[in-house]
């Protein structure tokens, strides 16, 4: 039987958040007691721990992110995100074709779909729920597992091995993302990679990086399923 583990990035690949910066900036204020702005950095493809460090570096703030402060930040970020979504300040929606795609993939026997994302697990799962993807996706690796994105595909594969009852060969695992960093993480783990042009980078630019497959978006469900199973 054909088996595949498909590991989706979230932001720019499956979902888009409107005003997502509100929660991140609130969490900085509530944790560290001063203001800094996520909109001063390019967060695409980075894990949340790296994004936080980048924000402080860009603002010339010499902040020591201790373990304790990090835990407080994670808790505050989750609370701020939940509030912002509840109040409608932040909205999370799926990109075109995503819902049809994950539903189609859920019907394929031997196919497992999970996540590899830089979001912390608590906020990543919140975003999945808000976008209506909670019933389909959740198990995988998150920015709370490692600050280094390249570590995440391997962690996701191990978690899935415990659920499936065996390790799938890395060649049967596919990272789906929207940035060169998703591709780097896939290559580092010797997994295949499908890139899509729905995030910051246009598909023409991503094609030059020679991923295993490249699509402009998910609207052609059949073509994407074929690319993932091929
Ligand atoms: Mg992304």
C-alpha cells in the first residue's frame, strides 16, 4: 500500500491571519513590560522563538529571554490570541482550496496529514480550530518543540511513528510550505517538498529553488493530490 506523511506549514500555506500582529505585540507588552512590533521583521518561515529574538534585535533591545520569561510569553501569546479571535480583532481563514484539499486527503487510505509550523503548539492549534481545520490537522511539530525549524520535520515524523506504529521512510514524507525555509527544513530531513506561491514569495521565485513540486495555490485539488501522491 502507498503510504505518505504530508506535513503542512500553517501561515501562508493553509491559512492567513488578519491582524495577527495584535496578539503577538500584546504578548510582548504583557510579558516584558515594553512595546515592540512584529511588523518590523519578516517572520515568514521562522519559528516564534526566532521571531521574538529578531524583533528585539531589530529594535536594538538587549533582552535576555530566560526560560521563565519564555514560558510566560507563550502563555500570554495563547491568551492574547484567544481573546483577539474571540473579539473578532484577529481573523484566521483558510486559503482558497485548502478545505477541499484536506478533506480529499483525509479520504485517501495510507495517507497521513499533520503539521510542521513555527507557531507554538497552543497558538497553532488555536489557529487550526479558528480556520475550521481542527478536525483534520494537529499532530506534528511546532515552534514550541524547537527554535530551529530544521529540527521540526524529524520531530513530526517521530510523533507520527508512534501513532501509525512504524516509521515511514523519509522519502515518503512531504513538507508543504510557502517559503525557502520550509524547503531548507525538508532538505535537511531528506524529505520531499511542495512549495506554493500563496505566501510572501511568488511561485516563479520558489520554482527557481527547485523544490520537488511547486503550485501557485490549492484550487486544483486533483492536481495537488497527484503532486503529493506522485
Ligand atoms: Mg509559512
